[in-house]
C-alpha cells in the first residue's frame, strides 16, 4: 500500500517534483516521518471582523489569531494508526510568535469512497474537510478544499458555502534555494480573502518508528465520521 497522498493522487503523484514525492510518501509503508523547519515571510488576515472568529478557533488549534512577518515555523508530519484503525498523518504547524507560539493542527486520512484526503482540523476533529490534490505544470502540489462538515456528538452538519472558507495550498521545491516553499490562502466567495501565509522551510526525514508520536501531537478527540 502506498502513502495516503499517493492513493489520493494516483498516477498524477509521479508528476510531482522528486523531493515533493518523497515528502508526501510519509506514511507507514515507507516508514518515513518528516519534520520541516523554516520561516513564514508573511502571515496575514483580512478585515478586523474576522479576528474574533480566528481567536475562537485558536482555542482548539484551528487557524491563527496573530499576524506577522519572518515568523519561525515548524511542521510535523508523522504517520500513525488512529483509534479507528485508519492510517493517519499529522500536519501540526507551530508558529513562533514570541513567547507564545501558536499551533494550527490537522490530521489527514484517505477516504477510498470519495477518493480524496479528509482533513480533520483542530484538537478535537470537529471540522472535517475534503481535500483534492493535483500536480501543476511545475511539479508543485496544489491542494484545494472541498466540502466542510461539522461534527459534535449527534450533530453532523455540512457547512454552507456562504459562510465556509475555501483553501488553496501550493507547495513546491525551489532547486536554486534548496528549500520547500509553501503558500496558503483561504477565501470566502462573498467576503473575499480571509487568511493566509507564505514562506519556506527545509525538511528532515526521520524513521517514523524511531521517532514515534510525541505527546501532544495526536488530537485529544478522534472522529470516526469522514
């Protein structure tokens, strides 16, 4: 079995830059984990009205309430089997805003019925988003979000497009600079751009079994529904 990202992309995975192929081969079959370290050139928000919502989400490590430039950044991609028997990969991002780092947590699984990645956001996996992965003509990975769902107890709601944000992520490898580059933007079809960041990082590939899943990396609650 290949990584969850290879399963989602199929033959298109081979169009990625070779180092992106390695990075997104993170999984139990390859035995690879990936730790990225770098800096975000810019982290931005839209108008002031969105900030209370970002602050609320930050309590569950969903999005970021702060903005800034030249912010230290760490991303931890570690595979494990969750409590429902699914191969899962962490996307835990830590941003070094001074003495109070902020986290943006996600865990990803592959949904074979829909043929896409399901991205669970935050410490309690209340939000689940379908992600669709493609390779562009430069060998970069482009991720676009699809349907959003909110789950809490018996509540299982599709988030209406009118209030949902659509995310576009582009991750590439810069052969000249010798680093990965990342650009993220989230927008609403009515209100326009909401949130985003861009920067670069280097990657260290580790043996997943030796590295293990450190304390605090897994979500506090896991959701069976995808």
